[in-house]
C-alpha cells in the first residue's frame, strides 16, 4: 500500500450534507484522494475511509458536529488506488437559515510525522 504524503501547502476541503454525502470537494482533495470531482460528488464521504480507522473516532466526530461543535482530529484516509494518506482535520457544522439545511465543512492539512506516530499508537488501543 503506497502512502501519499501531503505537501506542506496542501489544503483539502470538502462539504457534505447532514448524512455525509459529498456536495463539494476542492482540487487538493481530488488530487490527493485520486478522484475527479464528478466521481466524489454524490458519494458518501466514507468512500475515502481507511479500514485502519477506529469506528470510535468517527462516532466522536459525528456526535461533536451534530451538537453544533467543531471537531478536530487525525484521520487516515484511503486513496482511489488503494493507497493512504494522513490528515489533521477540522470539521465545522454549518446551518443555512434560508434553506434550513445542515451541512459540514472539513478542512484538512498535513500532520507532522510525530503527530502521525502518536495517533497511530492511540488508534491501536481503540476500535
């Protein structure tokens, strides 16, 4: 499995509806994940979920953002070709008062090697 290491100026952004269906993805996200925008829009964000990620991390993410709070954490994602990449993610809940729709915006950057090493050890203790 090939690791893609983000560049220091990569900034991955995506927006999902309240069910986690992708509504938008920026160029950096498409490039790193290996998908076109057309392939991503309409798909569940879990299309990039790596099987190494503990379910507890995503449970915490969804409980946090559904409570209108901002979530931050480290995520190992899967690329279209079966590789993987690590990100430090910040997920913001958003509510559109005009349409009455809730959505979530995720902004992701490159974590340090030390951060990845530390979170891998923690994730081994979780499921």
